[in-house]
């Protein structure tokens, strides 16, 4: 391997690391922003036409995401005390301007000064590189309650085949 090939390989590895870090930062920003009720900042994590499919509630575009954060059900969650905590994202692929990641999360809630885990979920997330950096183009979330849909998202089944749940706003 000559010097130019070594430099090209190094540049490729550095770009991959930069992309992975940018994706991880994008994904882990969700919890603090949604718990703070920052509707505009949450919406900015997605592409303009981005989709969020959470247990049967399908949001398309940033306006729908803002509506979710401002919804009464979500406001009840965060004003009572909550922590949307995401585990480390496993970035399955980065190919050109697209990437796919999977991660798990828990939603911790407060009740009478006592914290408890209210929900555990899995997220299959598709991202696209935009002028604003990496943004979520599609996120599918299912509960980790033993359901087939949740387990399939963990194992890499395409998000479109994961199945639907019930309407449950405020996630």
C-alpha cells in the first residue's frame, strides 16, 4: 500500500467516525429535548418530511412532531417528571447519505416522589445526511413487552414490516 492509499484509507475511517459521532449525538439529543418540551428542537432532529411511527401513532413532518411534544398527553408526562433515556445506538450501516441505527430506551416517570420505569422500547431509525447534518428520516418505535414487533425491530427486520400497535400519544 502506498502513501496515497494509506491517506485515503485514513480519511475514509475518520469520515466514518465523524458520521457515527454525529448520528449518536443526534439520537441522544431526543431525550433531553423531549423532556424539556422543546418542540421546535425535537422537530429539527427529523428531516422536513420525516416520519415517526410510535405504536400506531404515525407522525409525518416536523409540524406533527411539534404537535406531539405540545400535546396534552405528552405535557402530562413531562410536567409530572420524566426521563426519556436512550441506550447506546448501534449503527448498523452508513452508506453514502443514508444510515440505519437501532437502540433501546426506557421512559422513567415520577409519581409521588418515586421514580419507576413506565415503558421500555426499541427504535429502528433511518437517517439521511442533509444540509443540516444527519437527520432522522424514519423512526419506528415499539414496546419491548415481548411482542413480535419489538423483537423483530431489534434483529434488523425492515421497519415497514414491523406491524402497528395502538394510538398512544406522548412518546
